């Protein structure tokens, strides 16, 4: 197991894999460029998938969830030798190289969702970028397994369609369904992993709401786990943490701790956004901690190929 080896300098044709849509996010240009630097050839495609926030229910049961605009981006190309090579812009020293048909052995935790989403149908080079560290409580495992599955299907299963996408192996089938079938401006009601999801209109931007995430600076490092963090089951509400209480007092309509890393997620009216940001920052700094990163997101599109 090694990190992806540097190959020869990329050829000018590497630029052909860069998204050319006007206004494309810079990361959609950075990831394929970094892929060419890491693997010595341009990617054959680029995929993007949303982080998913569970709004109600538990991991094993039905509930509601929404895809957010924080995303995972993966550049990929097929290989003829069956080998799977996985690298990360965010973890440059933690790549992996192995033959899925052989003895895989230990792999970094963040690579496990990639293995879960693939079947070993053929070799792949993959380079990953994640918008958030796992310690935020919004795990990258769901978007990573979705993108890995769709990438493998794109290169090795020409008959793949939406039905195929719904049956691919995912680390979390319920939230994976949301990542695969999300619609902008909607939340999704999920009954079970095999059932059809129900889309319910919910457009925070149109309603003047923002989804806000406060991440402690000490949580920016890798928490060492890519496993999903569950929302508590319905009927067992969490006790608000000090940041959540202060966000609610400043005007948030919902706020709760997210995972074990000290992050706080909130839904905030636009008019209260500045006050909630100040309340979140003050909560951490008054406790003697660095000011948190305060990020905002909208309701986003599903896992898709972007180049």
C-alpha cells in the first residue's frame, strides 16, 4: 500500500479534462489538474457528490434528509491492470494502492468508503478532494461511496441506469439514496433503502434561511474516521450545547451539536445571520478557544459527473 506515485509531467492534453463551463467552481479545475500531476495523465472524468444532513430519524430507520452544497470531488481514470489507486489532495501522504482481487490489508479509514462503493470490476486511478474534515460530524463516507460506485459503473458497466445506481453498494444506503437522487430546493423523505424516496419542496434560499455550520479550529484536523455520525432517533432530542443554545438565543430557528467533534449546525433566518455568527464565535472565544470556522450552505444537487 503506497500513495499514488508521481508519473511523468502531464501533457497539455490534461487541460481537456478540466470543466469548461463558465463560472465553474475553482475546485472543479484544481482536482483534475492535481490528478494529472499525481498520476502523469489527465483524468477521464470528474464527479461531484453532496454531503448529506439527516434531519430526523436514525441511521437504521426512516426519516428526512437533505443534500447540502458542501461536496466531495473525485477525478478518475480507468486502468487496464485491475489495480485501484486512491489519492487525496487533503491527505497527500495517505494514498493507497492495491489489487481488489487480492489481500487488501489495512487501508486508511477515509479510503474504506471507496472500497465499499466499488466491486473490483476494473482498475481505477482516483484523486479525492473533500470540502469538510470528517470531524465536523458530516461524514464524507456517503458522497465518497456514491462517487466511487458511479465512477466504476461509468467505466465498466455500460448498461448502468438509475435503477443500477439505487442498488450499488453504499456505506449508508438511506443517506446514499439522498446523495444519488437529491433535487435542489427539496428535502427527501426516506422510508427504507429499497423504497422510492419522496421529494418535498424546501428551498432555504427562497425562504430567506441559511444552513450554518460552526467548526472548532481544533476539529479541522482529521478525526481518523470516515463513518457517518447519526442524528438521534425521533423522540430522543439532544440537549442543546452552549453554542446551539446561544445560536437559538440569537435568532436561529434550529440549532444542535453535530457529531463528537464540537461542531454546531443551525438553520438561520437571513436577518439573524450576522447575530448568530457573532454568538457562535463568542461562545468559543469566551471559553478560551480559537474562533470557529463558520460556513454556510444551500440545498444542493445530487452526485453527478461534471466533466
